C-alpha cells in the first residue's frame, strides 16, 4: 500500500512538473486524456517500469486530481497546485466498482493487486459501492467506501429554531441559555507536544532515532485532531437533532486568526496577546463545526442560516440600542439605554437568532417569487424547497 501511494504521488508530481514546464514556455496545458497517454509511456519506460507494479486506475485518478486542481486554480477557487510530499496524506483511489468486492459479514474487502483485506467495520455500508479510497494517517491505514443510494426527503423531527454565538471562553452559547464548554484539545497536549518536538530537534535528521521521534510527534498531533473532531461531531449532532433551524455567525476565521506581527517597518502591537488569541481561536475548530452543522441539518431536513456578525454582541435585544458601552466586560451585557442585563454570549445568540429569522424569511420569499422552477439555495448550502 505504501508503494501504491508512492506511485500515485510520483505520477501526480511528474504530471505537475510537466504542466509547469509547459506553462512557463507559454504552451497549452495538457488535458486528462493526454496525461493518461503520457502515463502509458511512463509505465512502459525502462526508467519508471516499477509504475506497472501499481494498479493503473489509481494512477489515472491521481492525474484526474491534478486536472481538477488545475481547473480550480484557473477558476480562482484555489491556489496553484503544490507538489505532494511523502508521508503527508498518502492515499490512492479505486474508481471502478466492478473490481471491488465487499464482504461486510466477515469485515473484509477485495481490492485489485492487494487481494482480500481485513478491516475494522466502524459502520454499516449502505447502498451501491461507487469507489474506494485507501489512505494512511499516523501509521494506520483507513478505507473509505463511497456509496450511492436513494433517500426520502427528510422531515425535521424538531420544530424549534436556535441562534449560536461562538466564543473562546464558551465554545458555543445557544439563544435558549445553554452553552457548551470548550475542549481546548491543543492546549491539553501542548506541553507533551513541545517536549516531543524538542526531542526530535536534537536528533540527527533522517536517522532511525529521528524517525522514531517524528512518529511520536505525529501521534500527539493525531490525538489532538481526533479529540477535537470527536467533540465537534458530538456537539453538532446534538444541536442538529434538537433544532429544525440553526442560525450562526458568518465568521471569517482566517481573518480573525491572522498574525499581528506586522513588518519590520511597521511592527504590530500586542503581538504576544494576539498570538495567544489566534491559537485559542484555531483550537476551537469553528469552521469545521459550521461545516458539520450544515450537512447534518440537511440530513435531518433542517436549515443552517449564516448571518453577519456585526454588532451582535452590542445590540440590546430588549430596546434595540446599539453601543459598544453595552458590553461592560467580556461576559457581562448591560444596556446603557434601558438597563437590560444578561450574559453577553446569550445576548449575541439571541441577536443572531433574530437576524437569522429575518434572513430566512427573505430567502423564502425570494424562492416563492422566483419564476424559475426547482429549489433555492441559501448561503449555507441548504436547499429551500418551493411550496
């Protein structure tokens, strides 16, 4: 499996290098069909004859990924494709379901040039198998089976709407007053990670001891990511199952966590404090939480509505007065106009819910009044079906 993943990485990098050379010479880029012809030449060449040991379909899929990356770059959806490195997201994909055999009763799967492989069945595979991806992470191999099946249009079991205010002290505060405390996965393992990285820096690079130290660092990083994903999945599942509509702030996490160091000519201020805040923001996983809420609400038949975050924590939900003086401290809100008092995060969640109701009503009215048939998609990706 390591050899197959390495062959796919080699084909991707060789194709990318060829495309870059043609681009620098002002020539037209090669399409997927032309790259596949080049792949046949590489497999038959004496220098790269070892490529024939790997199945051809995963190699072709690597070229298809390269073609997609190039298309995204020219469409300004992504940065320019980068070369793949060994040990980072090693994987290969089988696209032909006719070559794949799945035996769920015995927890095994048949893959070309690998034979029958045992796997730990984490969940039941439903539907018709379309493709299989084998990937490596932190010394462990995983198989991801993509299937196709028809499902009925879901109807939300819950009938309530809720607003969510994201934060660092409180991970998520709901408009009904409940909140979820942050996990701070990175902070919990920060000391162990620092010691492991220091030990790795003292080893001779690429020596056996260095490889052992590197594997130790990777295990800690994997533990941090697994704990964070588990927390986000449990929280997003609980919220999506108990509410039909969830309103959330449209936070620009990349801008919020940008470094404040500045430049040599114009150095930043409070760099150390901003660095600690950035680390705390990134430790929460706000974007991943929103992504999970989006598709889980769609599974339940609900909607996710994203609203602008401006003044959500400065507006009084009682009288509507907007002022920076309303937020006395990080946790205390007191309106200077009417005297309304409440937790600042709860106030933000209430304002997010109200803004979400207004935005959702506008989207529904636009969908009803639109002459085009079909569905209308909101900013969050949830389809609003026309009555």
